[in-house]
């Protein structure tokens, strides 16, 4: 009876131990599958490290090999985004990996930038502001700098009502020493009617002015993502996903094929919230 009891305990313990080992191996595999940092995404995209995160040297056989890169690409896309269909991914991966001159991401290169969704306070009220950041060479190194800013609260500053007629300065105003400028400055909501048609709203300048004046105060960062145009004829977005399973970490969350330079320019203007 005692032997039977001990045998049962041992069997239960063995099953528990095996289950624990399987769970540990699963967790370990999940850890290896996840791109935990943006720099690691770069290295996996380029095929410059092994599954455990150990970097290859340029002399290693596996360094930037097509076989290794294709293996990584199977876990570098957000599988929940059904807009990135299999055929589109296959075409992208084949171009990046299989061409005579394959494509690699360059961390210090142009044609990629970060979109930082941040929260500021203005006059005691929270305001969402988007900062577009890019890397800039500085002496012997690089630094992140603000390239553009977009804030919904600035949009009314730049409204230009083209439906109203009569708000203009006569072409002979110079003969009056522009004394009729009072027309332009009489109402603050109509001043933009007197600017050149090619004027493009510059949210960054207003942002810097209000921050220096103490009107704006930084509070926090809500979300960070990255936009890439480094692969010829393609755009992709990189975002961080924190969720159960293997499909987590920094993943390609959007993929667009760009057939012309005009499409590329149009998409960039859309990302920067440029309307002109």
C-alpha cells in the first residue's frame, strides 16, 4: 500500500516536472522569437544575429544570409493585421532578400523616422501633440532631433477661408506706404487671408514658441512607432506589441507597395499631416 502511494506521488511529480519543463521551453522559445528592441529588429531584418541575440561578425557564414533572413521574416510581421496579405509579404520579402542586390536597413541612414505621440499641458489642460523625430549626425556620433510637429490645437491658427471675397490689399497699396494694413490686422481671424498662397503651416515653430514662453509643459509619451522608406518601392510601419504568444515585440504593422515617386511623396505628406 505504501509502495503504491509513493509510486503515485512520483508519477504525479514527474508529470508536473515535465509540464514545467515544457512551459519553460515555450517561454524560452517565445523570448527568442520576440524582437524586444528596435535595434534588434534591425539586426533580424538584416540577418545579423542568431536566435538568441548573439551578433554575427561579417566573416560568419550565416551573416546576412538569405536563409537566415527568410527565417526571421516569418516572425517580423503583425499577424493580426489582415491588410498585410500573404502575397504582399511574399513579394516584399523576395525583393528584399532574393534580388542580386538585396536590401538592408541602415540605422544611421536617411528615409526613416519616428512618430512620438506625446502629451503636454497647456493652460492646465492636457493636449496631444505628435513629434516626428529623426537621427542627425552630430560631430562623431548621432542624435535624435525633432523634424516636425503636429498638434490639432494649432489647426485653427492656420485656417484659410478661401470662400470669402474682398479681403486683400490693393496692388497700389505701396503708393499709400501700406497704410491700409489696418485692414489685415483689424481682425485676428482673417490675417491668414493676407499670406502667400504657398504658405505651409509650421506647427514646429508655434510649438517651440509656446514651449519657450512656458505655455506648454511636457507630461508623458503615449506611443512610439517608426516609418521606413529605405526599401526601394516600399513603405512599412514598425510598432511595438505587448501581448501573449509568439507574435509580439517590434513588428511590421503596415506594409504598402509604392509604384511611383509621387505615391511616396503623397504618403509622406499624409503621415506628416500636410494638406498642401
